[in-house]
């Protein structure tokens, strides 16, 4: 038998005698291997376990964890060792977790709780956490082991089932559920009322209990075939109640497939047609809607457009009519059959529905044509945006007989009142615009075509600019330039106002007037605003590190940005990431923003003031509510522009207007600032002739501003 031995030699000092010991460590090695095997098995079991498992010491520091816990916190075990909850959970969540740990350790007892916990993606989960104290051989607590089960999905399923059950039981339709063999497994109260059976009676029978003799076996077989093929059926039918009486009903049957069980249950929904109101609604719906897609039909579209035009004339608003034609749709029917073509039309209707708002009208105009009516149109750009959404939907492949097929659409747009005031005229003009796009090879790649060609060209250019602007945000083409902001009384620079410029790779440097209207129409104003604040914060930190005195960097805030509920959180995030101090920033707010400010805007401005960021009001006005807000929001400066100073009839009038601004500001305890200084000499200020003549603004790039500040050092 092979044994594992350990030799140990010993020598006695000043002696030639050598001694040694031999240890048999065979059993010790076997025990180590067995222990390592058990450790690997336990670790593997822990890692494949869907529950989160983690261990902590007496100080709530992590000693180990399994894969599920790593995935939840978004960090590997090696990076978690020795850390506590504060290192990977939000503050309040971490505090609660550590308090639970200490109770388990202190009381030496198991603790089971359901808690709300946030993972590394900031997604909220419901966890069932069981924490058990770890004891040594003497029974002393050395830490704890915790097992956390994510109950979020179970809670969602439970809630969904509860809601479904309430809807099922309280539905005004008679609902019956059967298994694959036709046995009734569930029925709601209204089914019992309609058919005259108790629930116990129904649950012991098959669905053919309700069949009447008015339908022969061939009719029921036809229904069964359709159910097997399409998974659903609807139509008029007669049923026999417990009393033996036969009544008419509208029946809808749907199959519910259970893939894992390889079975199909069925849901039967009976609408009693004894009430003629229900029948009238069905007839009315079918008279106004396309039976295939459920959208409005051609007749309904004409009627709806006439009503919209009448309303638009009264409201002095515009209307857009869009005709969407599926290109080469005939080939779908020829190659795959009309059933496949019908499925494509249903899918197109579904995708078009996702492109329009609730107040817009969508209908099927012809075999492969759809109409969209946009009511209360403000800008032609809005119609163009809908056209681009439609184009995006058609860029996704359609699945026909398990084959991915690409389709395209031609879109024609007519506008009322420009292109017509009657429904028929607008439909014809939209179709004419669509066909012009199909037949003109130079327009083949156009997403849409207006009846007025110049609109097509202009809006396509605008859309191209929008795409370039989105790319500009991603590739740092938006740059802050700066212009000095002067204190009119002290005649010195107190801040630098950030002015946005777009370094377009092809068009050169663009001013905001060239692209802000496009940004507003495409919801890019808010991200552009944050980009300006971030760049200002980074520049402020850079100047501070090089000991360049610049006062503050002022940034204009717009209404839509101030309306964001997350405004303060996003601002604090930028300040934290850049290391910028609130004293280095100043926000410019137009008087009109304050005059019509919502509660969210006022709350954000008050919090900005509490953070220590200077607020300056521009476009000075004397509206009562604005004057009240100046004090409550802590506004420090009033900014005047060239137009407010130099719009008088002469030098004396301009000077008088400037003096009035000074008096008004002093009465409110505010400073008057401007992005220009007067041309008068210092000794002539503040009462010299010509003091209201402002020099032209000086707008500089970041590097130019740095040089300017070095040459004009502030004391």
C-alpha cells in the first residue's frame, strides 16, 4: 500500500549524531482532498443557486458571495471582499441592511424580512432576505450568512393574476374557460346568470352543453377548423339556456396555448344580443371600419376629414393628409398568397398606429394604401416627423411564412388650407404627391413628398440638420464660446457668459439661430442645455486650477429644461463629476420664464439658489408676479441688453433709460450687468454724456478667453 510520509531531520549541537522523525500523513492528505472536494461542491451549488448568498463578519464586511449576488450588485466577489453595504448600495438601503446585520449578530437569532432593494442598474426589487448567525464550536457568533430570494417577478405575476381575476369575475360578458377536451374549468358570475346554471353545475359539464339545435354538426366543425388554424373565431351564434330557451349571442373564442404542457385552453366570451344596443354598436362599427385591420374605412375617412376641416376653419388651424402606399404589394400576394398579404396589412396597420398620436386619425384607404389625418397641425415639420417614423417602421423587416422580407412605402402629403379646402381635393393631392415620388427617379430615395415640392426639399434639409445635430452631441461638435459680463457700476468683468457655437464639419461655425429651432422641434434642447452646463463646469475647474480669475460662468436656462423634475439631480451629478463649485456658475433666466413659471420651475430655481448658484434675470420687466419672485428666488443681478439701452430716440433718451434701470435695481438691492460696456471715459461714468452707448459684444473661444483673462487680470 502506498503511503504519504513526511521526513524531519534533527541534529544535536557539537555532536555527530543525527536523528530524524517520520510522519505518516496519508490520512491527513486524504482529509484535505475530501475537504477541498466538499468546498468545490458547496461553491458550485452556491453559484448555480438562483438565490443570492453572501457571508459577512462581525463588522458587516463581505467575506464571500455567490454569482447571483455578484450579478445583483454588479461587482465580482474579489472586489466585494472586505466592503460593507455602503460601498454598493444607496445610503438608506445600506443603513437598513447593516442595522439588520447587527441585530442578527447581537441577538444571535435568525431574521427573515421582505425588503425593497435597488440593484446596480437602479432597478427596484422585492427581496426575501433570511439572515442566520454563524457560530464557532463554542457557540460564539463570528458573523452571518444571508440568503436573498428575488420576489419581484412573483409579485408582478400575483398582482397580474389578481387583476385578471377581478376583470374576469366582474366582466359584463359571459366568460367560460375550457380545457383542451372541452371540459369547463372556469366560469364567471355573468355566465351563470346568462345561462341559468350554478357554477358547480357548469364546472361538471362540457361546453357543448350550451349548443343549440339551430346549428348542425357541419357548422361546429367549420368553427373548430378555424380555431385550429387561426387560434380564434368570432361571429353570431345561438345558445341554449338551462330553461331550454334558445337565444342569440355574439361569441368570441380565443385559444390560450401552454407550450410546456403542450395543451391549449379556450376562452369563450358571450355577448347577449337580446339587447339591441349591443347589436347596433357592432353594426355601426362594421359600417365605419375596415373588417381586416379594424381601422377606419374609406367612407369613414371622408366623413372624419370633413369634420376636421370644418373645425380647423373655425380654429384657424392647419390639417395634414398623409397617404401611405406600400410599394410593390402585389408581389406579396402573388408570391405568398392573399392570406399572407392580409397578415402583412394587419402588421402595417399596427406599425402605423404606433406612429400617430391619440388625436390623429388613421384608416385604410384602399387595398394597400392607408391614410393619416393630422389635426391641429402647427408646423409642416410635425407631418414630416410622422413620415420619418413611418419610414423607420418600414426599415424593419416583415416576417412572411418565416421569411424576413423588406418592404418600403411611398408617402404623399397635402396640407389644408394651402392645398385644398375639401376632403376629396386633399385626398387627390396627397395621392398626386405620392405618385410624383414614385415616378420621379430623382425622388426615389425621398422619405416623403409634399404636394408643394419646395416643402419637401426644405423639410428634408431640416431633417438632415436634425440628424447632424444628434451626431454633434455625440462627437463634441458643440462648443462654448464666451463673452465678458460687466458690472455697469464697477465697470469691470464679473463673469463670462457662455455662448453656444456648433463647429460643423462642413458648414463651419454655426450660431444658435441656425439650429436651435430644429433642436426644439426634435426634443434636443434639454440635452444641449446639459452639454453647455457640463462644458462650463469643466472650463471653470480648468481656469481655477491655473489660478485664472474669471468670476463666474453664466449659462442661459430655457423653460423646458427648468421644467424637468430631475433638473436638480442632474445638476448635482454634473457638479460632482466635474468637481465644479457652485460659486463658479451663474444661471440666466429670462423674465418671460419667471412670468409664466410653473411650480416645478419655481421649485428648481429655489433649490438652485439654496445651492449657492447666482441667478440673473434677463429681459427686465415690471410684471407684479416677477417682482415678487426676485426676492423669493434670491435673484442677485438684472442683465440689460443692447436693445434695452440703445432703442431710444437719441443719446439723452438712452442715458435716461439706463439711469432708470440703475434706480430700479438699487431699489431692489440688485446689481445691473451687461455683456457690453459704454464708450464713455471712466471719469464720465456714471453721469457723462454717452454713457448709454454700449460697445459691440466680444465673443471668444475658450483658448481666446483664457488669453483675454490673462491679459486682463482681475484684482
